[in-house]
C-alpha cells in the first residue's frame, strides 16, 4: 500500500505581515510648536503695545490739562495784578465771573484788601506773571500720601477736580505824586474744573 501523501499545511498569510500599530492622534511637529510660540509672542506684543499707547495717551492728556490749568491761573492773576483806579470796577467783575465755590460766595471780603490798596494809593499798576506751576507738595504732614487738604477740594457735584497752582508775579505801581513801587505777588490758587470750564475756587497770599 503506498504511503499516504502528506500535504504540507499552508502557511498562514497573517503571520507574514506585522500588525499595524494603533495611532492615538496626529503628531505635533517642531514647526507647529514654533508657530504657536510665535503667535503667543505676537499677542503679548500687541497687548503691551496697546498698554503703552494708552499710558502715553493718558500722559499727553494730563499734560494738556495741566497746561490749561496753569493758563487759567495766569489769566486770572493778570487781571488782579493789573487792577487800578481806572479799571477797578471792570476788573472786579471779571475776577468775580471767574470764581466758584467759597471764593465766589465770599468774593467781596476776599478782594477787599486789594481794592482798598488801589483806592487808597490811587495807583496805576502794570504787572506780569513771572512763574507758574501746579503744586504737588503736601504741606499737611498728617495727611496720607495721595490725599489733598480739604480746603483745596470742591464737592464732586460742583467740580470734577481741583488743582493747586502757585503763581509768582511782579507789578509796578505808580502812585500819584510818588515814586514807582515794585510789588511782588506770591499766590496759591485753587483751579477747579466745573463742567469743563476752569474756574478759580481759592485765593491765598503766601508771604
């Protein structure tokens, strides 16, 4: 009897091929990481630039406001130091129209010393402002930093803000029958923003 033919089992095709690996997600390349970092830097640069612009704009606006405050103090002081017997009535009216608060309410008593000098001496004055500056020094040692003396502030319902301004001026008074006299003025004015209009809220003579 012939030997039974033995057949060689066929090789399993699946064993010859490696099983594919599972991939969880797309791989992030170095280019992608660099792009993300660059984008973050751009956003930060834009934010920083915006903050710098806002700060710069605020500084420009503040300097402009302070310039207008000083000009208001100079204009008001110019009327005061050039007051004489020929224009005393008109000058007092202009000064009064430019005041607010307690100075406006007590204007007659505040102006009385200046008015009496002009009327008594029968003088003609020619004056000019020598220097002006917004005061930032605190004279009240008990006050907390960043606060002002109550006398320098008007209620928020009256004025948006009030600045203290130092004015140094000189006037020459020519008295009738006398020699010209030089008068030195050292004033501290309160300049208040009332509905966008700058007005004088305080007058103080500094010796």
